[in-house]
């Protein structure tokens, strides 16, 4: 894309490695996270930088398989491999890793990761519709608050929590506005361009500066819409991609969809639309944060009705022609949930639905290419109720 702002966002991860090193030399604290359930507001309120850690590349997986089973989720193996080989600078400079029990594979992997860095494991309740679950999760946030205060020698006050809520809510607003620009038909940016921004911004240290960059890029996209400018075909099948987290390095399905003539106009995943719901400030800011995070519709929740409703709503709002559910091999919660999600989408929208199960390697690229081309051909032919 011919945009100076986009280029800044596209190189944000690399540029922030330098800023990260300089910040550490100045005594700044860094907290690494892997999951959307890690409450960034507490980290910000502690005066530290929350950064997403590397876990979307095939490169460190062979090293991870020296300790982890080969038939494990590639996201888990990649995350551990980066830690074991010390090849993720954000992990290297982290003072603390905030982890979470979203799945059995991750929580056992975190036990091994403690050999490299201090890890604070949050015990996530896996039901959302009970007051007891929220009460329990509030206690987990309090436990994290104590850990941050003790490790960094700070006090997390109610005022600091409210300031952090305001900042993170502004970040959510900017991310929603960016993604909402692709509701327009044709979309003003490709799925890969959107993914590039969503991925790189998660590694940024200066959140206010990054919010400003994202807002500038969103305005550029809106200007393209006003001028009727798009590099995408108006009749290209519009795809809603749901399922596991996707980032640069684990983007082969996105690339293949768009190389085959489709356009990914919406990512329902953790780093995208699942991230846009704001914290609703109340009398107790810690409880408000806990409630917001507990409501994230991840497949680790049982039941997970929120995800079904979200996907159906987004399919309508983004004028999707089809839904593709991406699951990583050995990610049992997303793989099993795909059956129920397919049924719900059929009943609620009648849209074609395709599940893709794969890993980070390129070994199945040709097979995936054929399946995706066939699916897009069905969409081009207007077979709206076909499932593959």
C-alpha cells in the first residue's frame, strides 16, 4: 500500500525493539503477554509496558519439539520455541510473563517457561454466566495486582486504574474504527494489510503514539472510500475469518484466500474484533476490568454462546459472502467448537461455511489452495447455503 502511515505501522515491531532496549536501559519495566485475557490495564497502572510476545512463526518450532510433543498446537510450540532460543526480543526484555490457563497445553508449557523468566499464571474460570466465576476472576486480578506491586515496587491506585481504563478503551476504539472501515464494499484495504497493522501494533511501547498512527491510517482508508478508490475487485467474495489467533508468520490461509481472488474483510480472532469491547467504568474499576475480560468469547469458555452471536453479527455487518473457521492442529477447543459454530451460522445466516485445520508449516499449501479456490468458486456462483 502506498501510504507513509502504513509503512510506519508495518515497521512498528522492528522499530520498537530499539525503543524497548532503550527503555530497559532507563529502568522501565516490561510485562510480556500471550493472550487477550491478560489484563493490560493492571500492567499500565503499574507503570510498566504490556507487550505481546512472539508466537506466530514456524522457525523456532523444531527447537520447541525437543521438549514439547510434536502433535501440539503450533502456537504453543512457537511461543515456547522463541523463549527457549531467546530469539524474541520482547520476551528477552520482559521482567515478568503474565500467563493464563486457557488450555491444558499452554498451562503445562508455562511450567517449562518458568525456567527462562518469572511467570505469573492466572487461573481463568471457564464459565461466564455465573457470579461466582466473576468473583473468582476478580480475586485473580487482585493476585496479579499484588504481584506487580511487589515486583516493581509501586502502588496501583484506583486513580491509576481509571487512567489505564481510559487509555486502553481509546486503543479499543481505534482498533474498532480501523476494522470497521472494511465494512465498505469494496474494502479500502486487503486482509493482509489489515493483519499487518493489527499484528505490529501489539508490539508497540508507546500506546498513545500508536493510537494516533492507527487513527491516521483509518482516516486514510475512509478518504479512499470517499473517493471511491480501492485496489480490490468490487465483486470479490468477502470472507469473515474466525477461529484461532493469526499473525504475520501464521498468515498463510489469509494469503491463500486473497491470492485466490477473495478478500478477508473481518477477523473475529483475539487480536482483532474480540479486542474491541471497552471496559465499562463503574464504582469498582478492578471489577469492571475483570468483567470485561471474562466476557471475551474464547472457545475455552463453556458454553461459548457469545462467539456464535458475534460471528453471526459480524457476518451481517461486514456483508460477508462466506465464513472460514481457522483452527490449528491439536487446538481441541476450537476444533470441537467448529461443529456447533457451523450449525449456528447455517441457521442464523445461511452463509457458506468452511473449516480449515492446519499448522504453521507450508507443507499443505497446495491442498489448502485447492480447497479455498473451490470454496470461493461456490461463492462466485452464488451458492449461499453450501457448506464445505
